[in-house]
C-alpha cells in the first residue's frame, strides 16, 4: 500500500450515482471512507453543503483524497486549500467511467502517484502520472 507524506485516512468523494458506485469499489483501500451529496449507494456517508467546503474540513486531517468526478470539479474544489506539495494530502481524480486515475496533487512527495497506480489496479483504469 501507499505510504503518504502525512497521516490520516483516505476520503473517496463522489458527486454522481455512477461515481459513488465506482468509489465503493475503492473501499478496500485501508482507512478509506466514501462520501457523496446524496445516498447514491449504501456505503456512502452523505455530506451537506458544497463540495469545496466539505473538502476544506478534511484537508488538514486526511492523508489522501480521491475524487470520482470530472477533474475540473475536483481542481476547483481543492484550489482554496492548496499550500505545499510537502504538506498537502495526495489527490487523485477518477473519471465516471473508471478509465483513468489521475495524480493531481502531491504526486511524488505526497504519494498521489503511487495511489493513482493502486486505484488503476483496483478499477482496471489507466494511471496518469
């Protein structure tokens, strides 16, 4: 499993029903939890408010964030919280078809590159490093 630059759990975030179904497949990752804005799947905890605000609450405490959504949504949602590749959580984006696992932030330093590879293995997706 991936060693992250910081301690904490892995948050798997989805914004659609299909994203939540894909995210549920990633719950085999240690210390992971799935979150969605609606109860799309039984495994998902429902969050209230905006995705950007919700990510802000987890930013200081999570080792990694996996967003099963368009990369643009994820990039805009993490933008206010980014400070350093040495201290930010690893961030990986997965598209709603589970074709690609993209290392977005804290790739080498934070463990996102290796996490993208692991996510790719689990989903049969191509890791993009």
